C-alpha cells in the first residue's frame, strides 16, 4: 500500500515538475532530480534493487572487494528481482583489476542444450510455433549464473564464498516486500505463471498475485542457495542439477543432467576501442553490445556533438541513422564466436565507420529497406584494421571495478520454476533466430549467424562497459532492455564523456532508439520537444513515442577523486556507498 502511495506521489511530483518546466523551458529540459545518486571516496554498489545494493555494500564493509560485492548483489537480485535475472539465467561480467589495469570479460551466458536443433521451434509447415521459444521448459538455455559468479569469485574474491551467498539466503528465507515493478512484471506474465504449478506456488498465494509491499518468502530457493553456498557445483552435478533435469524431462524440456554437467563459463577478451581520449571496453560476442557500441561511437567520430546540441534534430538524426546501420550489420554478422567467425575487427574499425558514416545524409532518413549490412567481401577490406535483464556496477576502495549484466531474458523468463528448487527458468533460447527474418521478443531479426545449434550461445545485446582515461578508471555502466541496451549505454557514454553531465543526469536523460527493423525511431514520451520531433519527421523518420525504457545504472570517478553513482529514475534501484 505504502509503495503504491509513494509511486502515485512520485508520479504527481513528476507531472507537476514537468508542468512547471514546460512553462519555463519546455518539457524536454526536465531532468528528474535523481534521489538514487550518491558520492563516496571509498566504494559503492548500484543495482536495480535497494536490498541487492545493500548486499553489495555489506561485502565492501566486511573487507570484501568489488568481486565479492558484485557476486553478493547479483545473488540478491536473483531473489528480489527474479523476474529480471537469476540463478536460472546467465550473463556477462567485466572486471577491471586495479593491480593490472586490464579489463577481463567473463561469459556466463546460457547455452543451447545438446538436443537443441535449428528448427526446434517450427511446426510441420516450417512456421514458428507461437511462444514456443518463450514459455515453458523448452524455452530455457543451460543456466550460467552460478558457475559464472563462482568462477570470478574463486579467482578474485576475498571473502569466503559462503559469506557472499549469505545475504541472498537471508532474503529468500525471511522474505522481502515485493515492489511495484515485481507486481507489474508478474501481471504481464501471469498466464505462464499460473500454468506452471511450481511457478504458481512460488509467485502467487494460492493463485492470487502478490500486491506491492506484501512479503514474499521463497523457502525452496533459500534451500537451493544454501546448497550452492556449501558447494556451487551442486547446481551442475549434484542435487540441484538432478532436480532441474527431472523437471525438464517431466515438462517437455530438452535440458539434461549431461548438459548441466558440461556447462562452463568462458573468459573472453572484451572489445576495446578508443573514443576521443577514452578507452572503452565492453562485452564481446556472443554479445553484440560491445561491437555495436564501438561501431556507433566510431561513426560519430569527432563530430562536434556539443555544438550540434544534445537533443537537437541533427544529433538525434545522426544517432538514429548510425544505430540503424549498426543493427543491420548485427542481424547479418553477429553470433556465437565459437560457432561462426564474427568480423569484430572490421565492424569496430575506424575506416569501416568512415565508410558507413559517409553513407548517412544529414537532411534525410534512409528507409531501413535501403540499409543493408555490407557484403562480406566489402567488409573483409576492413579486417586489417586494428580493432527484462538487470545490470549492477561496483567499485571498491582499491578501484577494482565490476560491471555485470545478467538476465532470464523476458519478464519472469520462461514463466516456469524447476519444481522443488525455487529456480525460475530463463527463456533465453528466444534470443536465437527461430527462423530467418522472424523477429524475436525484442523485434530483432537475424539469419544463419545466430541460428540454433547444440552448445551454441544465443546472441545477446547486453553491454556492460568499463571506460578508462589515461589508464585510470572513469566510468562503468550498463542497462537492461533487450535490443535497447546498446543504445541506452551509448547515450549514457555520450552524456558523461561528451556532454559533461553528472552521473545522475546522464542516466536520467531522455533516450532514443533505432534498431533498423522495425523502421521507426523510438523516443521517450515527453523527452523531446515538438519542434525537434517535427523536424525529424520532415527528414523521413517514423517516430514512435514510448514510455520510458532501460533501468540503467552507472558509477563515474570524478577528477577530484570522488566516486559518483546513480540508479535510474525509471526503476526502483539504489546506490549504496560508505
Ligand atoms: N536477453 C536479452 C539479451 O541478452 O540481449
């Protein structure tokens, strides 16, 4: 009830602020004062939920480092935000160790089970079976979260593993008040939740959805987390694995004990590139995030974006046209690098960006049906050149940095829980291409590069980043939002590095998004003035105004040595520091 009242009040304050601002400047100038921004000289953790950020902070205060804090935060998110990410899903982590100054990337994304086939979601006529890759056990990839968090913790954590898992166990055992985001997500997925008896048992009270503020206790999950605290491998070879495999067999899933046993996270080189005086490192394939973030930044090059104005029609047009090109290339070339050759160096090269930039007309939007990925032969000319999800960001007092995005894919993943474990299964298989040209949950299309194969990893857009300047940490950020993740992170980068915004403003500022197909320029409602939108329409953009998206967060290190962190005004997250 209280939460409901607060969101109503918050909404009224926003409307009132906007009304006043319209009178003075026009609504597009409005920036919400970000109550979740904090400063500190020691360490901080920012995530999509205050209780998860608390878990991270507790690790830092117990003498743990950024890795301990990130693992504790991620495990707590699995309990309090199961609809966005969890131990039944997977993700990517970027780690910058202060000692070495290098950025490492860990891929703990879900993989396709051994019995997965290219056509597994098609009917006899070759048509995609509606929702087959989204609902139920067949939609789930092999989860990587536990293996990923344990791997990075074993190598770089300071506190005992059991201490890192403890806050999540307490949250599952004692319960927590569900948030309005939780309730909204549950309402959207209630059909699937009600259909699966185990999900219904965990996420409803005898079939009635929880209300904001009600306590959700997850006893099975607490028990599962206790087993993981004692032995993380139990998720893959022990009791937990056996329960998952049995539940799969009973419910038409294809994941087996062998699949779980064979799961391994993979250390990969991140994609890194220079943008002005900064070095930007981001997740490499099987995420498309880093490649296309760098590609778009390269296309913007040294354009004087400040002079053009942050929300001017020229800037929005240039961003949108660059995004359109990048997403066309994504559909053609991006996939799991262990299965196909991804032309990372070519796509992130400056000369390639120059070619693509030269094809953009400032006076006119190019319809998406006239924008294609370049053919492989043309792209090969550039190879020589040197090269519903959640995010959390942690920086410790030594300035070790973790930027971690993980997910169960759609809200409440597959809408199914592995009976007796409390583990919500992901529906990450939908990130593969079920059939060429058929859009996935996020409207993304693709072809062979991202087709289904046993053991293959579905293509992601998750874009955790770490930015340095002159060898010193400067910014870490990331966001949820499926296909919009890349463009959300791009705009935070520009807001901090080009437009000199503080971190709260950078995360709060209105966003745009273009992903080639569908051919429309999405803008946050109320974020851009009418004259700008009219001018963009005149240039040929099909504008779609949408409610806010992308519950991002970020931490920057200011030149005076203060860390500044912010959670997004669009969500319910929090920055915690000491
Ligand atoms: N499941 C969304 C993504 O990985 O991009």
